[in-house]
C-alpha cells in the first residue's frame, strides 16, 4: 500500500494532507525555512504537471559493493518499465513508439501551435505511462487534430495501426479504471488486466473456484496474470519467464542475479533469490515465501520494492501493477521515528476498535525514512511518498510489515517553490498560523501513523475472505480511509507528546484536522472537471471521511460551513468532538473490513465519497484560477553511471542528473525497450 504524492510543493500541505503526505525533512515542532541550495529541483512544467529532480543523500557513504547493489536493482527496475505501459492499456506501446518517432524525426515548424500541442500531449503520455491521466484515469485529450497528426506522421514515415490511431481521438476506452456504481467495472475499464468481453461476473466466478492449500494463508490469486477468454473459456496468462512479459522479465532476472551476488547479508540475498524464482515460475506460493523473507530482512543500508504489487489499477483489486523503488536507509531519521513501531501494540490496545477486531499481538512492524535512488513502473514519474508492504493480510498479522517514508522525495517537494493557495482556502488567521507552524510535522506524523499503525491495525473475523473478495471494488478506498482514520485518531492525542514526538500535541492535532477537512471537503476538488464524480480511491476516502464527520457533527455544530464574501470555508468549532467522530468512523470501517460487509461499504462510499456538491466545486475551480502552479508533480530519476576497468569490472558509480524530461523518456524507450508491441 502506498501514499501517492501528486502535487507541486506549493499545495502539498493543503491538498495532500489526507494521504499522509510527509513534507518536513527534519523532525521538529517549528516551521522550518526553505533550505537554500544551489541544486535546481525544477525541470519543467506543462499542462497540469510539474517535473522535478531529487538528490540521493548518503550516496558517497555507501561502499562500492553497496553502490553496485543499488545500481543493479535500479537496472532491474527499469528493465520492466514497459510492462507498466502495457498493463495500463493495450495500445500504449504502439502509440508511444509512433509519437516518439515523430518527436525525434520531424523537421517542420516546431513553433506552430499544433506542434506545441503535440509536444505537450506526448509529455503527458510519458508522465502517465500511457494515454490515460495518471490520477483521474480519464483519457488524455489532444489539442491538435487528426489531420495534423496524420500530416506529421507522414512527414516522418511513422506508421500506427488504425485502431490505435483512432483511439487517441475517439470516445472508446475513455476510462482506464472505471469504479462507477451500476456498471460492469471490468468491462468498462480500459486497463489491460483483462481480455475483451471479460466481465465482473467472470472474474468473481473464476477466482471463487480457487482454493488456497492453507486457508489461513490465502494466496494472492490473480496478482501476476492477465485474465482472458479463449473460445469462451477463461484463462490466465501468467507474467513470468516464458510467459506474458517474459522478454522483459528475463532482463529483470539478469539484473536481480547480479544484485544477489552483492547482497549485504544472507537474509537479503535469500529474499532476492526467492524473487528471482518467482519471476521465473510465476508461482504465487513462491511470492508469499519471498514476501515473508523480504519482510524479515531488515538489516543493511539498501532495500527495494520490486514486482507486481499495488492493485489500485484493477477495478476489482486482484491484479498488481509493476513497480520498483530502490532506497537507501536514512539511519538518523529512522531512529527518531522508530518510537512509533516500538509502541505499535499500545496504539492497537488503545484504539476505539471492537475488542474482537484488535490484534492481540502486533508483530514485525518496522518504519524507516529512506532516500530513493531510482524508481520505475507505477512508481515513476508520479511517485509515492510512503509505502507499507506486503499487502497480504496474513503475512502482516503473522510476520509483520515494512513501512517507509521517502525522505528525499519529500525534501524535493519542499524546495521546489510555493504559491498562496493555502491562504485562499483557510478560514482565518488562526487556521493559517497553525498550518504554517505545525503543518509539516502533522503531515510527517500522519504519514507514519497511517503506514505503521494504520495498515498494521485490526484483523479479519475468522472465516471472512480477503478484502478484495468481500468488499470488491470498494476495498482499496476503505483500506486507505481506515488507515487515514487511525492516523487522525492518534494525531490529536497526548501520547505523541509523551513519546517525545511533539511539544504541543493539541496544536499539532488541530492543524492536522483543519488540513484534512479543508482538503476533503474543498481543495482536492481542483483535480476534477466540473460535474465529474470522485472515482480515484484516495480522493474518495478523503471525501467520505470528511463528509461523514461533517454530517454526523451537524447537530453539535462540530464543523461549521461558513460563507463570506461569496466564498465557502469550513471551520472546526469542537476538535474534541471531531476526534470522537473520527474514532466512531474508525470503529465502523474496521467492522466493515473485519466482517466483509459489502452493503455497508457501498453505502458509505457511494453515500459520502462519490458525488460532489456542484456549487462548491464550481466555486473552488473559480478560486483556483488565480494560481498558475500545476497541481500535479513527478520526477525524473538521477542517472547512475558506472566506471569500469580494462577487465570490465565496475570500479566506481557516479550520480548524474538528467537535463530534461524528454531526454530521459527517450533514453528509457531506447535502452529499456524489451517488450514487443503485441503481448
């Protein structure tokens, strides 16, 4: 499970709050000035996107062996990059190849509006790993005509199949992931996890027949395969060597084998070996064995995430998107934040959950602040800022989990510029001053509590199936909302001060609550087109959490809706009662998950998380027009360049920075192009 940071640094505090966005580099209760540095974090802006760079603090402190490990792991990640493109949509690779050929070979007028629109469209496609928006899931709309594309394709001898060409402009496959109620979500989603004509009912019936050898350790059926119909018969195409995506997977394995040879310790090496075995066989029992070994391998300076993991892109939550993150431990910050994992049992024991839904023994929860050295697949260019894995409930209960906060990514956001959006949406000076003084710390702690305590908290009732089976298309948004609620419940608690994490727990909690409600009821709406429903899982959870507590607290005027000078604000009048409401909702969301109550989660999400108040939405969009900074941000990766001796042995690895976004994208397409256009 991961927390996605999708905004420019300007609006991080206001808009990403509920994702637990950790935006402070150092643990402090005071506002920190922006760090003055000669490093240029900004690359370029286009459409609704800002491209940033990040540094790799601590690189020079690694041994050459450790640097080799990082290099091999990043190369393994990039080797599978095109898998994510194909998973996102069946025509993506063909379209990308055609557009890139035009971009690199066109000799005509590159100052014309049509050409500039083409450039912007290609950059948006690069950023989204395909032709659907990375966050809204809507198909990207080109601001040039079909005739113009035909013209520049002809001028560059570019060929693109008719169906792939047409889909750029028509209304087919309009939504990568369609989570709407009352439609066949699989059939109406363009994501390439399912073959043509596969339906919700097909998926549910296919996996209902599958029984894990050990019911207490259910396998992640569907995680690493595409489900298709052949002659009317459902069949899995498994991602593995010799199977679907095999040519890219073989390249991944090549680099992982080199990484295993320079592993820091036996536990890490054994885990990498199991990952290699999993890629070669596609065996889901091996996947679980790997996750157990990986979770237990906590020693060392280097760690990684690699494979088919997050299921947000599957409307029914079965299939994992390919992603990798390679990371270096920040020991100083990790030591400061370890107090949360050390006290995980206290948080579980003192939560408002029903007794039968609490874990009697919270095990193996680790939390680290890390510095990213490279990302690929679903983690790039749009990156998470926090990750908690593995996702399997039984592993989390029996073995534990790893939680990380991506410190250098957050640092880059903090130093990439700012705007005045916060002032526009706060109700009064007190709210603004609380955010300025305590907002960074509140965000940091929410990230940690969401990941370490939230995702590790609670347990399913005996006999209740996996959440993806019981809660179906609502599973992801419920889980993220539940983890958010754990964080919110404890952010307004003197325990944080007792643990030495804050100097003024009440002020930190107030800043946290202000930001969450402001975001969930108003400011996140800048991401939607007027009239759209909320469909993305994290956006839904922020809205249903905020809307539920707003409604339930109306009798006591807990949160007041204020109209002043034609503008709407939400003001919290009673933080204590809001804390209690968060606790009540946390108790209910855990009950829903523990009991697998589909009707209740449907009522919760559809009743509070999907529909948008059109008047407020129109107002928010109008108020936001004054701000020119793009609402979404992502990153180019540093480039690791090995030096070798005459024998071909690596003697050093240097870190360089890419000069441009298009340069890195074209480099990746040329050097990590291991998939045929048709799979």
